[in-house]
């Protein structure tokens, strides 16, 4: 099978997995539980994604740590992320429960920063592109 065939197959499998997760989330009250346990009270303030390149996403997982399945993704410009509870240490990383646009799961807290103010996704996406271009010294107006 060609590389294109494998890629298409992986995209189809990933799409089916996301549909399955979406159906499972729709079948239960929004954000009611994660891996069978009730969500703690939301933490004060919202968070934004940091340290994720424009060609990547912040994976949302079913449990703390990379050994758990991916249940969703937050774009590198994601804002308005709600966190819950204290988090859980896995190795040298702290994982926290988050909720982003209806998807609830665990993310590595090193990719979150406290959000100041409110910004819409298109503006946040463009700002993230500019920051990464400046870091790579590839800015084009």
C-alpha cells in the first residue's frame, strides 16, 4: 500500500474514533464525568495553549499521561480552556482535567498558561502564526 493509502486509512480511523468519542460524550450530561469519576469544581480563570507549533495540536486524553487514548484535540491557538481540580503527577509532568468547547479530558499542564482577557479563535490563530514566524524569522506581511 502506498504512503497516501496509509495516510488516508489513518485519517479514516481517526475520524471514526472522534465520532465514537463525540457520541459517547453526547450520550452523557456535558462534562459530568471523566473516566467514571465526577468532575471537581472548576478552577478560577481560563487558560490558553502555549508551546504547541502551528502544525500540531494539544492532545486531550481519557486519563493523565500519554499512555491513555486521545479523546480530542485543542488547536495551538486554543483559548477559553477551563481547568478542574489539582491535577495529577505522571513522571515529571502534571496532568490536569480540562474542558474545551464541550470536550472534557486530560492535558499536560506545561502546555497551558493563564489567559488574560478574551480573544476569538481567528485572532488567536493569526497571533500564534505571527509569534512562530518571528521565532523562525520567517515573517511575511
